[in-house]
C-alpha cells in the first residue's frame, strides 16, 4: 500500500531564495514525515547564508492540519532535482548521517536540506558489528528504502565499494535508484573493505577504480535517472596524497558529480584537494571524536572550496552514550532523569501518534464513536489519572509495614514495590471497578503471612489541596487525607522517613533524601510554595507544576522505599 502525507497550513516554516543552477528555480513542497510542520522549498537556499538554518515562522496549531504519512510524498526524481539544486547553490551545506527512519526524520525536522546514510552507523545499529564489510548489498537496500520513504529531503546513500566489480557496481547503482536515494557514494577499496580513518585500508588499481565510476554513470543513464554520483577515494591513507588527487581528477573526468578524498590529514591537504577539477563539487567528512581530518567550521570549509559536508558519527555516537547512561541509571534502581529524555507526549508527537489519532477519526465507525465518548480528556488528573491505588501491608504481628498511594496510570511499576502483586491483573480490577471510588480491590495474605490490601481512591493534585486548605473549605486536616497538613496515623515523632539522619556533616545527602520523602508524601509542592528559602539553600530551581506530576511523585516514592529494602 502506498500512502502519503499532505499538510494544509497558513503559515509554514519556509526556506526561500532565488538561485541559478542546473535546473533553475523550481517550486516544490515538503511535508516532514509524521510531523506537524511543513517545509517549503520554493527555491532552495539564500546566497548570503552558509547553512540551511534560515528565518522560520512556526505554524500555529490553530492554523494547520496534518495528515499522517506512511512514506515520503516526494518522488525520487524530485529529490534528485532538489539535491542538484543544493549542489548548484552558493555556500556549504551540512548533512548529518542517519542510520534508520527515525534518525532521518529527526535530521529533516531539524531543518537540514539533505542527509547521508552511514555504513558505520547502520552496521552498528542493525548488526551490532563493526563497519568492516559485514553489511551486504541487500541489507543496505532494505535499510535505505525505509529511510528514503520516511523523509522528503534527498538522501545520499553509502554504497561502500559497490559490492564487487564494475558489473556489481551497475547493479548497486540501479538498486539504490529503486530504493529512493538521490545520491550514491562509491569508493575504491578492495573487498572486504575497511572503515574510514581505521587501519588496513587497501584500494584497487587506478584503472579499476575509474572503471567503477564509468559503470556507475552507465547504470544511471540506462535507468533514465539523474542520481548524483559521489566518487570517493581512500588512496590518501592507503597510498599517498598525490595518488588520491590523481584519482579524484580521473573520477571527475569519468562523470562523477561530486568527488571526495577520505582521511585528508591537514587543512593544507584539503586546500590542495579543492583545487582539483574546481568546477566539480567537493565533499568533506567531519569525523567527530578524533579522526585524521581536522574538524573545521562550515565557514572554513566553504572558504576552502567544499560544497557538502557529512557528520557521520554524531547521531549514533550520542545515541550510544545516552543508552549507556540510561542503562546505568536503571541498573542502579533509578530511571533516567527527566532532562535526559523527552517527555512521553513529545515522543508520541515525534513518532506521529497525535497525527495518527487525528486522521483515524476520519474513518471512525459508529461503534468507535461511542467508545470514544467514554474516553477521558488529556488532563493528567482525569480518567485513569484521577484515581490512585492505595496499597497497605500489615505484618503478621499487626504492625503496619507500608501504606502508600500510587497513580493508577503506573500499574507496571507497582510490582517493583510490592512483588506479591506480580501475578495480579490490576488493570482488569480497575476496569471492573469502573467509576466506583473507595472500594477495596484486593485483600489477601502473601506467603510470608503479611496482609496486603489494595484500595481505589481519588487523586487530587497537591495544588488543589493547598487551595482548599487556604480557603478553609477543607475538612479537619486530621481527617482529610487530601490536605497538605494531613499526617498519617503511622507517622509520628519516632517515624523514620529519611535515611540517613541529619548529623551536620551529611547535610546535602540528607537534604536530597528529605526532598524525595516530601515528594513521595505529596508535600513537596506545599513546601516549595511556602518555604522557598529551603530550596534556595539547596540551590534547587523548583518548577511548581512539575512537583505534582504523577511521574515525579511515583519516582520519589520508589526511591524512598528502596532505601529501606536495599
């Protein structure tokens, strides 16, 4: 099934200018995949700018209508035409390297005019293996098709050494055209190839390298396509700079649209390269994190003579580090801090859930409409979030071991606190309870003889609690459990809610534990509003709306409880 996206906007994000080039000014549109904005490339880029980030006018939510997309709406010929406009336009143009559809979408959403695929990153993400020739032609075609179908910007595909001799190169070029690539990078390494900027690189003979490019040009002509051929040589590291310069000139004479020498070792070598075939665009590779080529700014690259620049490791590199940090936090009994990952709502928006839900309404049946009326609003304290589960554990000796409340939306996290609930279908119990509040959902004894009770209660934000208390409309704080002044019967002067106890020298450790304890008791907002000097002394910037967020409350409860069970 071939479905596509479209967008109707009054104010769209736009990049516009008048340029002269191979195709002249071309009017075209771009609707980012699963996004709520439209990028309009009426013509591509302004001559006075050195990057594609121009003035933008964000589309307001009231002025736009987004329809979900399952594939790119731009044809391959449109993307090729756009890529050639980029190559003919003034300035240097940046293209981060993606490795899957999501990373390609993020590149497009960030406003870049093009992106590359990275064999290094695809090998890492798809196979978990180094970029040493493990990836096959078929795997790269498969991954590339998913990437090109998900975006409307041109994608230049990494085709390694063409996966064989000149005849294999012809098949590779035709396959990349069918996969939707606007450009293809072909290198002159032997098989199996080695990754750029690493040891052990070897290249084929000069004659065979040129024949590969001629075969690529023939395949393009036979296909009736105008795919951009980027000819790369690894001879600088394998042989010498002089040989690399000679091959670049020969590639340009053979019909390559862009030439690229990998692993140039200095700015002087880069300048020498850009003097070869000056009318043919040059590609730079800014290998982040310590490659052989010096890292230069886009302005410096333009001054030297480069036209496009790739950033091959940024996306895969930060992804690896972010996953390592998240796994370290989870293994330590925590969750990744809020600042290290987008909120769930933003993740859903990036992936297109909200656009999907809007378009889904167009095809809703009568039954679907009836069911939708029963759905709650998006208010975090409505629907399932308007209810809490009170979990009470009493020991065989009659002493209360635990009495806490958890938002009903966090059913999956409850078993981390009370393992005995692992085999209980709490969701079904909630569904059966419907709107009944205050009822007892569970009452049983575990294998240790402890009595476990689960009650269904109403969740109110602590902001509402404070307002009720301030207005005098609340009941006696000794009886009203929603009051910020309420103290549970199990809490008293002898209760130990914070570990370790304050000794004077451990103030900061104690303060962190106290903040968690107050958050778990849903008292943190009250203190933040009325005793701001406490947080100022802790040098903590408090966002009051965050303190009542169920995620924050549950996280505080979990961290506090773990102090006692660890």
